[in-house]
């Protein structure tokens, strides 16, 4: 196995009596796109939030072997009084980017996520759902992350943006980056993913390289990721 970008061992998280994640064990290989799959309520988002440190885990270990991590949530929410430009500048300051470098990165990244940079002069809270998602991509990519984690990568996006974001994931992988995608849109993520992880009722029940698993299983190489999902989580 290549050097992992992320290792999760024995992760568990409860909210009162609700055991959202019971036991999550998985590895995300460096230089791959990995699909994180599961039914509604399986624990995908809670797992990601615990990995990122947004919620405290009850037990388990998380080892992130990436110097920079980017995150795009399913439904981005911004302070209502801030313009898109304010958010971009704040992110640039935290990343110690110069003004010239920030301008170069905006010019490079905005077309990759189909974002109209003219929107930066408007308050982000007034954006459509799709434009909020595109701004979240822009913010998540500004720091040139080695590991990009995305919850529902295609939610609220129009078809041109979905196409461009898929291409973005491929480009990140080709540059040696790592992408972890939690999604229900299996057909879209199958086009770009290398590996898969399946969580069911708070327990990771399967993980493998997709092509290798299909070759070794009785599903056949033409079965696809949807058959894998229903095999383990249906």
C-alpha cells in the first residue's frame, strides 16, 4: 500500500443516547480519490467532522499525514455580513498568502470550480446554494491542500459545475493530491474514484480499491460502484 494520507482507527462518536459512529476503521491512500459511501444516517458526516476535529470523538485515533487539509461542507454557511472577498482575504491571511499570490490563485481556481469572481463583491449569504458551494470550493482550495475532504461534492451544483469539479478531482490526483468524497451520487463519483469505503449503521463494513474488488468478486468487472454499495449497504 502507498503511504496513507489519512488513517482512522476505532473511531466512535455518540450524541447522547444516539451512537452516530460505532467503529470506523479505514485508510485513505495518498494520491487517490476515495468515495465514502453509506445510507442516510450511516455516520458519514459525523465521521468527517470527527476526522477534521469539528466534533470531539469519544474514542479512536485519527492520523492525518498531510501538511494542508481543505474541506468543503455539504451546505456551506457564512457570516451574513461578509462579502465573498472578505472570506477569501481572511483565508489568505490565515494561510500567509501575499496579495499577488492570492490574486494568482483566484484567477486559477475560480474557473476550475465554475465560480464567477464578480460575485466576490457581494455578500456570500445572498448567494444561491450553488454559488455558496462554489465559494466553499474556492476557499477550501486556496491553501493548495494535500488532502481535500468534501461532503456531498455535487450538491446544489449545475451540470457545468459538476463537470468541472469532477475534472478538478482528477487534476488534484494527477498532481499527487488526495481526495475523500462523501456522497450519495454514486454514478458521478464512480467516474473519478479509485477506492471506496462503505459505512453502515455507524460501522465501516468495507473498503478496497474499486477495480481490484470487482476483479476479485463475483460481481464482475462491469458491475460498478452501485452494485458494491448495495452489496454492503443496501
